[in-house]
C-alpha cells in the first residue's frame, strides 16, 4: 500500500504524524536550500568537485560568502570537503538533492505555465468588444 501522506510515518503508522524532532530536521533542511547563494553553489558543484576559487568564478559570489555557505552545507551533509595539497575541493555528498531540485523546477514550471494561460485568457477577454 502506498503511503497517502508524506507526513505519515511509514515506520510507525500508529503514530500518525512525524515527531517534532523529525519535522524540525525537515524544516532545517529546507531552510538550508532557501538561500539562493547556496543553490548557486550546488549548481556549480553539479559539474564536479571544485575549490573555493573555482566556485567563486563560476557563481560570481565572494570568497567570504562562498566559505560561509560551504561550511553550513558541509555540516548539513550536502557537500563533502576533500583536502588536496594546498587546496580543499568540495563536491556534492548527496546527489539526490538534484532530484528534489528537478521536482521543484517541474512544479514551478507547471504553475508558471498555468499562470501564463490564465493571463492570456484575461488579455483576450480585455481585447474583446
């Protein structure tokens, strides 16, 4: 049987809703992704490991900003830091993040398409005698 709600705990269906701790962890994960600079960094790293300088060049972000966000993302397990000589390289630690991004993009695309169709209908109504 398919779980009808993402908030029903599949490990304990009698519980009904995820624990407060689990919900807080989910909220924290989404907060991490709510910063556009972090999304830029993720997109930059989608092409493979890069050092801070390469991330700065690809993203257009400053060094302090990149370093701050990489530290938070590494702590959350989204990226992994690997020292190599005098540099440290960062890479995606959890590639499933891109499936989530694809889902969000597809959802937004469908919403924007619907809005465009509604606006076109309003425009046509406005133009009619």
